[in-house]
C-alpha cells in the first residue's frame, strides 16, 4: 500500500544577494496512515522549510523548488493546481505552529475562527456550534460553550495553543503537521498538550509530523524519527531504535543534549560541526 505522504528528493533554495542558497537538499521520507513521524534537528537545519513546502506554503521568490515530488493522496502536490492546493491545506494537511498568536486573529472570537475553518473544509456540517464545542472539549478546554465566545487575548498561551489544535482538528485533516507546537510553553503545559495530541491521534486515526529540536518529547509520541542536519536527512528510522542506537554522530550529539532522568542538571552540549565533516 502507498503511504499517505511520500516525499522524494525534495530540494529547496532561497534567493540571496549572492544567488540561490540551498536550504533543503535530497530530502526523502514517508508517513503512513495513522503513523507519526518526528523531524528533529537544530535551528536552521531545514525542518520548517520542509514542513511548509509540503503544501507549497513557501512564497516563490524568495523560495525556489529545485527538485522533488510530494505525493499525497496519489497526487504530486508540487505539480497540482492552486485550487487543489487550497483544498488540501487544512482539509488534507493541517498545521499548528509554535506561536498561536501569529495564527489566531486577535479581532475575532474563537468561535468565529473555528467556524470559518469548518465551513471551508466541511461544508456539510450543519450544527457548527456543536462542532466547535466538541473540538474545544476534545483538546481539554473547560466550559467550551462559554469559552468559545472569548477573544484570543482572553486565553493563556497554553489555552491558545489548545484552540489552535482544535481549529486544525475541526477540519478533520488526514495529516497534522505540528511545528514546535509547545516550545513557547512551560514544561508542564508542554507535557499536557503533547499528551492531548497523542490521545487525539489515536482517537481519530490521524497521521502526525511533529517537528522539534528536542529528542526527549519524541519518546512515546512518534513511531519514527528523521534527523535533519544542514538541510539533509542524515538518519531516519524507528524512534526507539534511533534513540537506543543512533548511527550518525550528529544524532548522537542531539541525544546527548537530552536531560537524563535522575542525571542531575543537564548541560546543553555545543555541536562541533567540524567534527561532523560539515
Ligand atoms: N524566507 C526565507 N528566506 C531566506 N532563507 C530562508 C527563509 N526561510 C528559511 N530560510 C533558510 O532556510 C534554512 C532552514 O530554515 P528553517 O526555518 O527550515 O530551519 P528550522 O530547522 O525550522 O529551524 P528552527 O529550529 O530555528 O525553527 C535556514 O538556513 C534559513 O535561513
Ligand atoms: Mg522551524
């Protein structure tokens, strides 16, 4: 059976004063139905560029799609029409980003923002308010019928991120791409939201791409992991296997950054690019 998403040999450059600079090169990975993949790598390694490229969200210019194929539902998203892309965004592949404040519109209530998403992607839904309450409840928002009338600023950062997840899920995407969804939140709230994501994924059989620079949050949440370094995937495989037995020196260095249980204070190690041949 074909995977839900299959990315082959993706290459992306950005225009700069000195010509085009490669940001992502030869990236290939796949995500099966109901499967979860983590993309891990340090800042600037090309994680977000890869994620945004999936539904061609990078503006051209400055971006340029140099090579590759992105098969989703049997079609190559790098070659489909804009109209088709608009229906895939949200409905087929939905995103949650790090900063809810950049994705939620401050002048509209939570209710009107989720309603718009539902109307766009699931025009057959009759009772939209019931649908909104259902998803807010699913992501753990207490008293959703009342809270949906709030404006984003009336909610804490953690609550806003839950609303973002509810909004993404209300479109019933087949694949959710979560780009550092909890980095801006404190550790307790991070754990709660990741727990929520795990539950929802199991409940709705959705596939997940979780982007993070932190190996610690992958455990128990993602089936497989792809490690990115300087725009390329240097290693990928079963999460437990990669965590236990990392092959690439960069993966080892990343795993060494993860605080060990009971290991006292964790120190962030500087990654020596020279030693990695880069
Ligand atoms: N709009 C842009 N214009 C020019 N270069 C860009 C643009 N967006 C990203 N890049 C470059 O592409 C490379 C990969 O960036 P990307 O945002 O994918 O990194 P990342 O792995 O998501 O990092 P972080 O963990 O900080 O989010 C970087 O070198 C970055 O400078
Ligand atoms: Mg990023």
